[in-house]
C-alpha cells in the first residue's frame, strides 16, 4: 500500500496499487467509475502534502506541472505554505 502522493498518475490509474488517501485514510484503486474520483483525490493529496512542505517525487510532479510552483516554493523557503 502506498500513499497516493508518491505515485504517478499512471501508477494510480493502473489499479495495481492500493492507494491510501493521506487525508481520509481511505483505501481505493482506480477501477471503473471511481477513476475520475481517484484522479481528483490524487491531485488534492499532492496539493495537501506540498502545502505541508513534504517532498513529492519529480516523476509525480511531472503529471501536474501547475503544482510544481508549490514544490519550488517549498525548496526555496524550506517549508510549506502551512508551516
């Protein structure tokens, strides 16, 4: 089981991983109709951990170029927006 912010979009949607939503603790995978919901939850999880100042792998950020601004801010300040 992996925290969703450590997985790429492709990995999340592959259904090969059980994903832990870091906010709710819920476990799920991207199968069938839940795919769009998981996409939204994946992006939200990445935003949340970036705001907390945690490191998100570069290969994950490559799926969300607009969130790279938060990652860059974390690197420059040494903390997240909440810290």
